[in-house]
C-alpha cells in the first residue's frame, strides 16, 4: 500500500535519517536538520512531502518557497526550490515516485509559479517518470572534487591555483578558520556587493547567514588581509558523503598577489579532507550552452565536470514568462 504525507509531524526523524543513510542520492539539503533550519527563517516557507510503501518511507521532497517582499516582484518570482533533488530509496517503485511527484506538484502550484529540483546526484533512472509528471529536464553542470586525502587535492589542483595560494600566503593573506560574527557580517557585505554588481540575482537576507553561523550548521572559512576580511566560503555538509560550497566570494583584483576567492575555496576543500567529507560539491557551473566565467574558475581546482541537471515544472506560464523577462532586464543593467 502506498501512503502520502505532507506534514513534518507525520515523519519519524529516525526513519527519515535512515533513508538519508541508505539512499545513494542523499545530500545535506534533504536532512531533517536542514528542514528545521529553513523553518527558522522569516522569509522562507518550507515544505515536505513523503511517500511510504507498506509503512516504510521511500521518498522525501523537502525544500522552500522563496519570494520577494516587493508586491510586484512577489507576483512573478514565487518559486519552490528543492536543493539537492528528491531523496529517494534505491528501491522506490515507479508508482510511489509518481504519486509523490504529483502530490508535490498539486500542492505547490497553489503558492509557486514554478517548481525546480536542483539535482546534485544522478537521477537519469527517474527521468521518464519526472517527465510524465510534468517536470521538464534542463541540463546543468557542476564540479565534484575528490577530497578523500590532501595528497589527492594537491595532485589534482591546477598549477595556477597552487601559485595563487602560495603567493597570497607569502604576501600576508591568512585563513580564518574560527571567524567571529563580525567576520561573517563582513563576508556578507562582500557577497552582497558581488550579487548586486555582477550576479544580479536575489541574495538571501543577512538573517540566513547569521543563523547558519549561530546554529553551528554553517561552516565558514574566511580570508583575512591587513586586518580585514576580504573573502570566504560558506559550506554545509553531510558526513561521509559531501561538503557543499553554498556561497563563496572574494575581493579579487583589489590587492597585488592576493587571491581571496581561490584561497577561500581551497580552505573549504581542506576542511572537507580533515573532517571526513570525501567529496567537495561546488554546487553549480551553469548551463552547458551558455558562457559562464565562474565555470572556468572552478575548473582549475581539479574537479570532475558532471551534468545532473534540473527538473522544472512551470505551474503558471504567463507569470513565469514575465519573471524571466524581468531577470534578463536586471542582468543587462
């Protein structure tokens, strides 16, 4: 018998964590810990859907609905995001997955213009079922870096990255492994400037970064030079699986022979090796048919280029089209 549930109270965390442990596509973003973090934020509406077969949990879809505060932007930007993709038992039946996806779609379309699964693992075996349930597949690249040992990191790291790290340390930059909240606030300022001037997409409010710090969930590795924070990386992790680089930034080009973005990502990789994370997930390298400068930067850390894509269901095509036009306009400014 297949049973669907859409309330966090209906899922035993022990069973949920067991699915995390046994599934080949589990990530940090599908854990109860991550869901509770989403729930603590004032600007997100988290959701969770689960499916059981004969009383055994076989799938969980957990994510959040994000929207802009501005009323006009709110109308065209409501989106349901599932970072990491769906958490699925390796033996989930096609019928159970179908019912889970249809439940997800029917519930979320009430509050979201579109639904997007951002896959961090290979879901090729389920593509046909996603398509039948109204989720189109869009190609999207990523880099996975082997962090099983420091020797492996050094062997795979590009020569230019090694040189940049060496000269940065030689000329006075340093890693900050245990930053203060003030350091995190400085990091956020750099990140906000980057998103305002170059990325030109919405950035989570400071509340997000502060709570990741105070909760102990977020792993901050920052870079200091001449007494001030000039870059850093924010990671989260699932032990024995992967460390995820959620955000990274640096005041690159401002200081001679100092490369803060390179130092920040390298610091995250080293943290992964020292703390039992055999894989460093760079969380995206753009679409293969589009030029993407960040992809070139990430490629020089010696990772494996993978294409796990995204599943997208557009619930309200007119609003979705208006939203896409708005994003294009903002990025041209």
